[in-house]
């Protein structure tokens, strides 16, 4: 399973996606709060996470210098990828809503 597929299954509630975009993923959403949860996601989806980040124009070295340890960096990379996903889903929801389809 790819990270995007995991996120598609995890985020079936468009309201939660909107909340993440409004409050930020670090506000504490189920499955993305605990260090062990974030570490598990990073371990299983590392390549996909880096691919999502690179698609935004960032490269790992841009972000690596901002954090003092590997654990914090990995946590932030997962949050960054999830936030990017949620922003793209919100854009898609707005587009669908603009076409007269309500979700």
C-alpha cells in the first residue's frame, strides 16, 4: 500500500480534512499524535513521504537543518506530507463543490 492510499482510507471525513487545514496536523489528530505512530508511518512509507515533500519543491536537506534530532525530523516530515495531502484534498473538495456535487 502506498502512503496516499493509506491517507485516502484514513481520511474519509472531509470535515476532519478541513480541521487539519485550519488547525494544523500538530494540533493532535488521531493516528498522528504519538511519536510511535509517526515513527511507524515514517518507517513504512518513507519513500512516499519524501516523494510528496519533493513534489512541493522542498528537498530533505532544506528541512534537515531545521531540527536538532532525527526523531523530530521524521515526525515533522510525516506531518508535512499529511498536511500537503489534506491541502490537496481540500482543493479537490472545493473543485467538486464548485461543480455542484456536495460531499
